[in-house]
């Protein structure tokens, strides 16, 4: 794993991240556009973490902290780099970030239909909370 480098994304990474998500991430988000990612990076420059190997984007995760909740979104590993510990390394970086910020518990958004992801989350110590449901309302069309 010594050849894996984890770093915060910059504004210059946005187009590569969006291409990466199209290839590696499950599902889409209303914020999966240049403006949405730029807003994230500008508001919290350390929230979007990228894992690179040999100069290529291998994984990503969003680690958002609002002072109250630690939230994880868009954990994705490129199909050609899966099962090599990249998701685990990204989650360790996320947990270190949250601990340094005073976070107490991590919440992760995981698609119900993404069974492969359920195994990843469980293997890294996370568990499903069935008594909660996510409610959403888009603010734009």
C-alpha cells in the first residue's frame, strides 16, 4: 500500500473526479457536476479525498463534517483497483479527519442495491441502522 497516496482534491481535479465517478461510483447525485464539486472543495478544501496510485485516480470519498455530524458520501474505487485495500485506506483517512475535528460517529450513505458496498462497509466496522430512513427534497430541478 506504500504506493497509494491519499490527498485532498483541488479545483484542478474536478473534471477528473467527475469522469472517475462515472466509471467507478454507483448511482448519481444531483450535485455530480462541476459547480457542485467546486462548491464542496471551496467550502471545505479537505472534504473530498482522492486516492492515487502511479499518478492515476484509484479511489475517492467525501468526508463532510458540519460541526455536529460526520457524513461519508461517494466512496468509490476504480473497478481495476478493487479488493486492494483502497476503500479501507480511504475510510481510515476519513476517520482520522473526523477524529481530529472532534467527530463522534460516522454516518455513511450507501445504496440499498449495492450489495458489494455492504460487504466493504461491514468489513471496515460499520453497521446498518434500520430504524432510520433518508428523506430528501431536491432544491433544484
